[in-house]
C-alpha cells in the first residue's frame, strides 16, 4: 500500500483572452494536471474558484462545467480588464493542486464600429435575458445559428435593451 499523493500541475492554463460582448469557451486540456493514482486531468474533479476559495456565483459572466471541464462565458463592458481565477484539481483521495490564471477581457477591436449591425426585437422579459448569463449565451448561440454559423464567438452582443428584448449585435466574420 502506498499513500495517496496530491495531483501535480503540469501545464499552466496561464492566460485566457476574451472580448466584451463575445462568447468564449476553453476546454481544460487533459495534460493540465497529473495525478499518480488517478492519472490525467479528465479523471480529476475540477472546480473553478475566485481568490480565498470563493465559489463562482451561479450567474457570473464566467462559468465552468465540471463534467465536460469546459470554462465559458460572455463578458460585457463592465468586465474589461484582468480577472484572477483558480482551477482546483482534486483526486479521489481529496488531495488537490491549484492553477492560478487570468482572464483578460479586451475592448472590442474597433470599438463600436462594425461592418453591419443587426437589431432584433424579441418577445419576452428584457431583464430575464439581460440579467441571466445562461439565457444570454443561449441567445447568442441561436443568433449564430440563424446566421448559419456554428461558432457562437462570431456574434458580438453590443446591447440588450428594453422594449420587449432588443438585441443589437454584429457578425465578426464580416470585414470592416
């Protein structure tokens, strides 16, 4: 019998770049952590936290699905800047390793300029979408599909206003 050893950080997440109004996702690579007993990252329990082991709020602009080990989010103008997060990898013996990393949220590259702006008025409660990150992301995914694009990061939401739900967005794949 050998004692359980804690997982080790083998490849830092380091830095994630995101843009205001644009959906992003990052799959945590299977070689981020390694555990002698449980092996690769996908066999460990991952948890995304803020400093001092604070859990991410349910409606935070950044989310983490521990089952698929996918970090995703949609920052808005108020999130521009650097944000520090901690990824905890816990093995079956409840020992853990931590990787500290930053998410850099950038302003839109051309400010509010875009080759085309789309505006849509949708039925529904404005605040139910504007204040719910999961509904915002679902809206962006549906908009991307409506434009024939499976990549949701091609859509940048510039505003969600009142008047039922008024969405103003642009398609990042069109040249300026």
